[in-house]
C-alpha cells in the first residue's frame, strides 16, 4: 500500500514538472516571437564624411589624341595612343578622363625599361644607378633608390612634392628607377591610373573585344626596405564600366564592386552596355599627397599576383626580379573596375 502511494505521488510530481516545463517553453517562445529578428547582415559604418558619388554615362569627348607618340616604334610593339578626354556628369561636373594629370608639365621619371626611348637593359647588370639623378628633398637625409611599375600610369610624390611621372601613360609597358634623398618620417603618395581606349568608360581593346574592361596595378620596392603590400592605403575615385550606378555599393569608405563576379579577370562580370555604360566618380580631396593628410579612414590596399595583374613575361618587370623581390602588386578591392586609385604609405 505504501509502495502504491509512493508511486502515485511520484507520478503526480512528474506530471506537474512536465506541465511547468511546457509552460516555461511556451512563455519563452512567445517572448522570442515578440523580439525583432536578427539582421541578415552585420551593420556597417557609414563613411565620414559621406561619400559624394558623381555619375557619368557614355563616352567622353576626346581632347588629346596622343599625349606622347612613341619615339621608337618597331613592328610587334604593343602600341596604343595615350588619349585624353572630357566628360560632363549628370550634375554638370566636368571630368578629365581617364584622369587629370601632370604629364605635360612634370619631369619624367628615369627609365629602367622603356622601348619607346630605347632603354632596354637585359638584366640588372646593365643598369648603372650612378647615372640616375638624385632628387634632393632633405640635405641630411638618406639616398633611397626605388624601382616601380604602373599598369598603366602613375605620378610619384614624396613628402608632398611631385618627383615625376610615368614616361609612358599607356603602352608599351615600361618601368622606372628613382633616387631621392630624404629623412624619416616621409610619405609616399602615388596617383595610379589604368589607362583606357574607350574614354570615360574604363574599357580597352583586348583579344579582339573593343569593349573589354581593363585592369590596373602598381608595384614598387625601395632600398630602405619599403615594399608595396597590404600595409599601404588605397582608395578608388573613378569606377567603370558599370551596367548601372548601383553596381557600386558603399560600405563605409569602401567603394565595393566585388559582388560583380569577382575582383580580377576572368571572374569579374563584364557589362554588356558598351557605349551606354555608366561610371562613378568621387572628388579627389585637396592635399591628398601631403604628409599631414588624414588617410586613416581609407581602406588598406589589396595584394595581387603577377598572373592576376597579367604582367607575366612583360620585360620591363620580368627581367629584373631582384629589383622587385619582396614587393607585391597592389590596388583597391577591384583590379578590374577601379580605374583611378590613390595610394599612400608613411614611413616613420
């Protein structure tokens, strides 16, 4: 009898516990149902100041047919005209494309390799650095020697001073050696530009396709141990070609197009709009090359392989591996769609 009563008491306690558990789960579920669902993506910071995008559409008007014709053309050379144009945005803003530049007035950087000037050393043993002039920035500074290649064009600033510009804006591919005397801290600032055949649209002729998206890249090594890598800052200011302006998504200070298939060829999705394509421009800030310019909100540079840049076998770079060892090709988040890129690195 006692065992029966104990069994009945135990059964009653288990029933009460089960009911209490069910009620607790019901209340918990109701509370959760009243809470807002979690965000599908993490919230991202807004740009400070907010990005000012300016939209253009279609081809620019050519104003210069060729900045500098090749002085030494030969059969088989990859020769393209260094065209410059102007285009008016939807809000009335005028842009020089592919980029406003100092090519006509600035000194040309000394050649490491340049087919158009006839400078084509077979390797570094034929390069006489003593013949490279030294740009004096600080009389009590260290002499720095740097080797550089831009795909396609670049302008070099040290401590805010324009040292010189790429001698060949487009093709054939060339490379430069630079020497300057400076003391730390100093800032390297580079305007890098992927040139274009279709002015205002970031397109070039490639394997028979006259409406092909181009791609950029910049690589450099300095004798003080500085190399191009992901510690540099890199920001885009001219993005094209785009099927629609909304193809550029602004995540904070990142102008992102990586959702368009990928960041490199052949992964990036090529638009089909041709002469009707769009471009996004962002105003280049005043004083961007100066040491006191605040680049803290700029994204870090992305590193790319030789194969991704498409520079494998190009003699201006490939002949001199010791000049570039340890350095990486850098650009912004998209090697394909970002055409005008500003790069910065401060050495303490």
